[in-house]
C-alpha cells in the first residue's frame, strides 16, 4: 500500500473509533475541532521544518506528489506531502479518543460540573 | 555530533516548550494522571509505530542521517520513536487546555476551584 492509501484507511479508522467503537464523539464537538485547529497550524510549522530541511524524505512512488520539495503545490503543503495532514489528523484524533475514553472509564472526568447543560455534554 | 544532528530533536523540543507551559497556565491535571497518560501514549503510539516501521521498511520515507542522532531502534531514529510520545502529549495538553477555556463559566470561576480532586 502507498502512503496515500494508508492515510485514507487511518483517517476512516480514527473516525470510526471515535463515532462507533469508543463512542467518544469528539468529531461532533467544537472543543475537539478547536483543539485540532490549533494543532494543525503547529503541525504545518513543525512538519515544514522536518520536510523542508529534508530531515524526512519521501519516496515519490508512495505519495500523490512528485519527490520535489516545494512550499505549496505538487501534492505538498508547507513542504510536506498532503498525506501528512491526514496522518496528523488520525494521530491527534486517536490520541484524544483514547485519552477521553480512558478518562471516562476511570471516572477522572467526574470533576465536571454536575449542572452542565445537556447541550454542552457533547463537548 | 554537529549541530545539524540535533535538527529533529529541536522540533520535538519546540513542541514541548510550546505546550508544557499549558499545564501551570490552565492548571491542567494531565501530568497528575500518569497511568491514563501512559496508557494513551502506548495504545495510540503502538499502532502508529507499526505503521512507521512498515513505511520505513517499504521505503515510503527515510531519515537524513546528517540531521538525526546516530542511534537507531529497528531502523528508526530515537527521535522518531519519541515523536509518538511527544505528539500524543501535545495533543492531550492542547485538548485539555481548550476544554478549560471553553468550560461554561471558566473565566469567572476562581482558579483554585479546579484543584479540588
């Protein structure tokens, strides 16, 4: 499988885990999307460092773009293959799902205000 | 080792320097739950490390020896393994900080209230 194909599987698996397996439903919460929005900006910066400097180099046969490292275009965004965005999305979502799921199991989140409105519980 | 060998380490350090201050700033109870944190890192890091090993062996990507430290574990630089500890930690800290900010009445609540366990 190419990197492109695996990232598609990883994103679908992460969303399925969140929605149906762990039922954390973070992808329906504004809090998670706000968190991801912050993280993705820094991912572009740090991943741009890793890829722009050639600390990590990609096989052109495994990605959508060619092997040429460009700022934007040719399947790249801030030097990194666009696949890295999907990789990061899957990694961050899976992490938060595991964290929240484990917290619910150990009742670590019982510190939540009991009177929290139902509409906010989805957070 | 020359300075360029620390290039990948620098990126990981940047991530930690940027997010660890969230713990005191928002009085996060993340590091105080080491078991939950460790389980999260292991549960999530493991499958992604397997993916990384597969991708590296398949040649999907490779690491510049001149910009990483010399140590390798199963062909991966130590930094790449640390990546799967640092990024989950960064994700949890960011998520928990955003949760505090978005909590109803968070701005008005005295900060010491959150220390009650």
